[in-house]
């Protein structure tokens, strides 16, 4: 489960840290840049590290998922990149962005990169992954005659940012 604020940043509901709440407050007060990325599942995506580029002097860097309350990767100029989450899919780009090959629905999150031990990020990147929607709830026949039937069902629990354009109903 996620808790979210007006700006839409997702933080774990169970978190006891005020760090995520602090970032939400900064974003609400427009003191922090928020970038939005919408990508289809199974595509490759690079997430920019707001505040860094290839010319930046970066001695250390951490990528953190606010939504999952965990460190994803860590870079130090004097050592190798350490990837804490799925090293076969996640890496560090030359411009210090985080690369994900390929993205999955579970990668949907709000990410920050902390440069050179800074206590606050320069921005938040909201990655939203479009994937196949969950199935709708079990159909319920509300009334019927010899020629018609009224059917209802609950909407899918998660649409994974994909619009539902239609339903297909088959009868036997």
C-alpha cells in the first residue's frame, strides 16, 4: 500500500522515516523539480539524475526509490557501482542517470538521486509504467430474461496506467 500527498509522490505507508514526507513537502512548495516519465512495460528507460550531467563533479551518488523505501544503487568515484536491486536490469549511465532494461510494472515509483552526500535531492522523477491491466472482478448477473442478461463487475484493482477502452463479453 502507498500513501501519497497532493503532489502525487508515492511513499510506503509503513515508513516511519520523515525523509519521504520531507521530500513531499518540498515538492508541494515547488522548491523541488518533479519530472514525470510514462513508459510502456518491457521498454528500456533511462531516468535522469536531476542536478547532474556528464560534466558534473560527482564523487558519490545514491539512487533511492521513495515509493519502495529502499536504496537502488550507489556510486563512488573510488569504487565500483553497487546495485542493490536487480543488477541484471539496473545500471548507471554516463550522465549519472539510472538505466532500467527492461522496465516492469513493479518499477513504478518516485526516484531521487542524492549527489555527493547532499541531504536533499535537486528533484524527484516519477516513473509510471504502463502495463496490461489487472482483470476485472468476477461478473455478477443482476437480472435476466429469456433473451437478455444484465451483468455487472468491479473495475480492475490496478490499471497500471493503461486506459480501459472496452470489455469483451463472450457467451456460451
